[in-house]
C-alpha cells in the first residue's frame, strides 16, 4: 500500500514499503528552489521508509524542463537516492518532452546514475521493468 510523503503543486511523492519502491510525479515548471522548499526534506523522509535496493518510478510527463538553477537541487536529490541504495529507476516521459529528457540525462551522467535509469512512455511498462 502506498504511503503519501508529499503532495503539492510541483510534485507528489509516495512509497510502497511492501515492494520497496518510491513513486515521484513531477509537475509544472521548476524555476527556483524556493518553489519546492521541502523537496530535499521530503526525499529524506521518503528514504526513511525504504530499504537498500529500492526502486523508483519517476513520472515527468507533466513537468516542464527545469531551469539551470534547479539542477543542483535535482542532483542532490539523486545523490541522496544513490547513497540510500536505489537499485534502478524507471522514468516516465512524454515522447514530446525530449528537452526534459536531455536535462535529466545530463544530471544522471554527472553523478553516475545513467546506467540505472530507463525511460518509458507507459507507466505499466516502467513498473514491469522495475519488477525484474
């Protein structure tokens, strides 16, 4: 059963402890860290509910490409997930959103997570990949 960690204008975060998985949904345009003041705190809270080897489903279909100013925040969040033991992540993308894909791939390459992430346009396919 999913437990809600955060639900606001820019993101929702849930965890399912039974399957050791986190669920992110990103929305809107992330321009400034002040728009998501609790994001890193929410990441820390979510991590407390998961065990090493957890998986992640990140739905970015309703998110605009983040600003350059947001990349350090997103990098920090990803570093925290890796340190906590994230095994792999399925990113759900809108096929039209290649700019967002490029931005997130750059963050992933910079911190060495590129090989742990696959992109899907269908959340069901993403979950199936995570279940493997």
